[in-house]
């Protein structure tokens, strides 16, 4: 027996270590770290009087699944009111609003989230089809992309919005030909006046929603997430949650660096790096180079079919380069939201200039429309591609009749979410959900990445099936790929001696079953830092 017996030994039918070790069935853990990986007979020397040994017949152990891009804390504040993610038509939306109105108290706002602009079909997105239903109750509905919202006249009046507004970042209050706001608010600056008049909730309520959400994420198999924001500096909220017990998964927060921020602000965000609690910390920063294709605020090489999506969020993109250089030279990894081809091109050029051997990891988020020339230069830039398969499979149609495809036109729409092309080019892929934009369940996302359609909609045609990932590539995107993207591959992402013992235990082998079965596979347990965090009952 070794001098330090293991605290925990786990045995299953197989372990996919995502490393050079193959054929393993057991893993030993001591003080939160993997100390041995191999066959069950090889664990004998690590078992002592205090060792807990657990067997999972028929199961598969993989490195802890990590969501490469999510917003669980700010998103819990976003996802308030009606869950509109399943609404597909205007009559259905009207019924949802009517039902919700009946439960409101005087003074309440009618709120909802996850709304798809495809509900309007080919019509302009305005509040007009809903105004008769809602009446004088202030209404604020967030679209699924989290970059836009719909407010009715009562909400606009409360926020002091009476005409069109535009901002240097491309954000705007949409208005008709008479200068009357349509209710469509695009990007943060346009929505901010409404945010300021929304009823405030006690921090305890927000904390309770975050706790429940994180528990649900752990039950889905997740052991960590890269949180792509640090909005409203939620130190107090996170400390309140952690005072009541351990977070069920690790959270790494990347504060936003915006055009309005000065070098003094950059220095403040730099000071935050590494601060946090037991299972959360500030780690990296996030930039936006553009908005969304659906909202007409992306940065494309050529305008969309509405004549929009022509500019960067940064009116002077050289300022973005300067801010990126500041953090890179200080050893901080960056993530850049770049959806349109012009934004991706600029980000790749910038990242290529900043790469140094052993330096921080720089990543591009989303990369939704990618021409061949950018696929070709992506590997040499050194950038990681952080992508969300369900943005494609839930919101884009194979026949190109959706809003995203219509705005791009057929040529650009046929280069959507090119995950296979990037993987074959040698680019590291990190996969994630972008919750609350799309559901967070990792097995369903891995299934969609293979099917190129919503796994829950078997009759749907796949969107660009030639861009499907293999089962192994999908698993890599949630394990070693996510760890590389976060700059923590030296401690996480594979089941390797000396690395942190974050594990996910599945009832079946994710590399051997069809994706349709994968989505419904039971999570038997998760392990975070050597501690059983979630355990299935029954």
C-alpha cells in the first residue's frame, strides 16, 4: 500500500481518460487529485482503511464535462417570467401572454425570455401584434439571443423611450418611418433604460435561482463552466451562495471589456484575476467585436439582406487591439465574441499578432458564418474555436427559411457553424451552451453536434450534415477542448495522474451509442475535486 491511501476509488466498465492511457477501468483519488488510473487490480495498493470504493457496473467514466460558454449567474436574472423557448407562432405567443397576464398582481410587469424572432415570420418584429392582448401592462420580453428585447408602449413610456436612438456600438432603439418606437431594442445600450425601471428583486431570490440552476447543471453531468460575463460584479451574490455550502460545479468568470472602458478600467479587471471563492474565480476577460446576425448587429464583410450588420461594436477597432494587447502582455487569456465573417477575420488577425509560445490562450466565441479562407487561416492564428452547436440546430432550418439564414442569404448561410471543417484543420474546439440562449444539457448538445439537428426533433432535416462532429470530437469539445480553451489543460480536461479529480459517470459509453441514445443517457454521478457532488437516486 502507498504511504497515502486514496480517499476514493471509482470503478466502471471503462474510462475514457482523454489522454494516452487506454483500457483503464478504475481511478484512485487523494486530496482531490487523481493518483492512479488503470485496471481495478492496480488499485490495491491505494486502498486503505478509510478508502471509499464505488463500483458502477456497465458505466463509463469521463473527465468532468465542462460547458465552454454559459451565463448561469446573469442568466438567472435574465430568465425571469415566461419561458418562451418553445413558442413557434404568433397565436401561441398571444395565448402564453394571456395566460401569464391572469396571474399578475397590480403593478407587476409581464416578462418572458427565450423568444424566437422567427415567430414573426417574414413580418417586421414589433410589439404591435401583442399590444391589444397586453394593454397597459408594461411588457418586456427577451429574445433568445440575449442581445435584443421587445418592449410594449407602456414599458417604453416607463423607461422614457419616445423615439429612435442609436449608439456608437451599433445598439439602437428601432422605430418606424414616423419615428415611433416599434418596441424592438437591439443590444445593451438600447435595453438599459428598461433595465433601470424593472422591479428589483431581493438578492436572496436571485441567489436561490442560481443555486437551483447550478444543481440542475450538475445533475446534467457538468462539473465546471466558463462563465462569459461578470455583470454587476456579483461578488456578494456568489459569497452568499457559497456561505451556505459548496457550489456544485466550478465557475470561471470572464468580465466584459467594452469600448467605454479606459486603461484604468483594464487595470481594475486585471486586479480581479484569480480572485474568488472556493469553487469560483475571475479567470480571463471577454470582448465583443459584434452583435448578432438575427438582430442585424453583426459585423459582416458585406451587408446582410436588410442592409445591416456592417460595423464592429468598436467604432475604432484599433482600440480593441490595444485592449487585447494589454491583457495578453499581462498573461491573461481572452475570449472574443465574433459572429460575422468580418469580426472573425479581425479577431484572427489580432490574435495571430499576440500569440507567443507558452502565452495565454485566446479564443473566438461563436464563429457562426465562416468562409473557406477563414477556415484555412484559423489554425495558424493559434485561436481556439468556442462554439455552440445548438445555436445552429435550434434556430436555423435546413431549408434556410429562418431569420438567420434569410438575413445572410443562401451563400453565407451555407457556411454555418463549421465545426467539422475547423476540427479537420486542427483547430481546438470547445463546445458549450451559451445558456440561457440555449439549453445547458451537455449530452443533448453533444448529440446535436453529431446529428446537426435538434435531437428532440427526429423529423427535422440536418443543417449542413457535412459539418457534423464524431462522437469522440464532441466528447473532446466538452473535456480536453474546453480545458485548453480555459487555459487549464495542465490541471483539468483529462483523467491523468496529478490532475484535479473532476469526473462525470455515465450509464453508457458516449462513444459507442447513437446520438439519439446519448441525449437520454443517465448521469450516475459527478465528482468535483474528488468529492461526489451529484449522485443519482434509485
